C-alpha cells in the first residue's frame, strides 16, 4: 500500500506528487490519459492572472507565492531533466485602462510594479501594435513559460521516483467506515493511506458518489498559434479579454474563448475566425503570418476561480486540489505546497480557509 495516491496528472497533480515525494512519501499517480495533456497542455502559460487587480484575494495569495518560486523551480527542473520550461520575463502590456486606479492600488499593495504608458510609448515598445490607446498599463515583471515543457519536465523528474500509471481511469473511490482506502480502476484496486483528487474539470465527477462534490465545471477555451518570427512581438499583450503571448522562438499564441459546452473538447470554425480577426486587429503583422495550430482545452471552472484545496469533510484521508479555472499554472506551486502542508500538519504557507469545500466563493 502506497502512502499517497494522486488522481490526475495535469500540472496540479504533477506538482502535488512532486511536493509529496520531496517530503519522503511513497506516491502513486494515476492519470486517465497522458500526463499534462489536458488543460495544462492547452493553456497559455502566463505566470499571472489576467487583470490581476480584478481577481479575488485568495487567487492573488497563491499566485504571488508561486511567482516567487518559479525562477528557482524552472532552473532546478532544467538541471534535473534537460527540459527547459522557458521561464521568460517579458512583461505584460494591458491596453484596457478603465480600472486604472484599481490597478495602481493593487500594484502598490502587492509590490507589483505597474507603469502608465502614454501614447506613443506603447508603440515604442510594441511597434507592430494595431490599437493606439491614449494610455496603457505596463507590468514589466510578468513572466511566462511553456506549459507543455513544464509538464514534461516535472514528469521526467518524477518518473523514476513514483509509481506513474497513465491511461488508467479511476472508476470509483473506495471508502469504508468513513475512511478512504484507495480507488478502483479497470485494472483492479489501488490501495493507499491517503488520496488526493487533482483531476481538474473531472474532479466533481469523481466526488459525486460522496454526495457533496465541489462546484467545478468544464469551461472550454480555444487558442490559435501563429508561426511568427522572433522580435515581431515582444510583450504579453492583453486587450478586451484576449491575449497574445510571444514565445522565445517567435511563435505567438493567441486566445482565448470561454465556452460552457460540457465535456465536449473540440474546435469550431466560428471561434477560429473570431480569434483570428481579434488577433490581426491587435497585431496586424499576424495577417501575414501562417496559423500553425488551433486547439481547445477544458478548464476546471469554479466560482470566482478560487480553487478547492484541503481535506474532504467526513472522509478521513481524502483530499482535493482542483478547480483552478484559468490560473492553474500560476497557482500550481503554491497550491501543491499548501496541499502537502495540510496533509502533513505542517505550518501552512497561506491561510487555507478560503479554499475549503464550504468556503464562500
């Protein structure tokens, strides 16, 4: 019997398994597909919430802690595995300034530098920008990374240190006399002293049998990838809810949609067209740039985007770490650390109260 069974191999499950292994626990991770291939693979990789001053404080707390550890974490993963998550600080340019005072106040409270750029300054740092706003916000410290590379690096670091079981779906939680005993899969029973559900959008389905699942619903997002050249676009750029993310190799990721379509993960011609027109409006140079890919992913939506992190009430040994909506990557390291702090009765890095199952959201 393993010490801990982690259900779900997205970035939340992988980082949780990593924290548990660092604590000395014997860990099994079960993933119904391939690790890092669902929401974690499909996301943009901005190491910040979009419009961070609009996000609830519990999200900010997890995000700020994670932002502080990502430089060392990605360097360590590169050293261990040879896989570079491409952590890159290239700043974020926000063209929406209707909540300027709120943004500046948030920046002052959280020691996050925010600059007001008056026209023509935005075009001085982004010459290919289409809109000409009178002013824009520049957050020079915002970073990005490439989610598939991060997931691959964490998996590589774990694969010889844990029991990693991919393409194996959990059919049922095994609970006896108020205590979790493990899970049942098509291959049989897997027993463990403790079980952590990190199954993203599928978490509520797994916990339905217990009667009180967390309020987590799939929210589909579609993205475009342009095969651009290095230097054409320099900053993460945010406008009217859409964002452009320039990678080191020049590729530009543009997204995204927000669709409540259940567990249907597909792309649509209509949304591809809408994303394309918004992209070329923001950066007209993309009109001359081929579209390399178009994909969708299912985010684990939760009320206000606040994740569920903690013990499942009334079932000893059962925990959850899920419901991160659009911010799983930026909250991931802190969520994993907080989860393991609670499991091991350590002093938690943050107040866990806002993330409980019955907390107000």
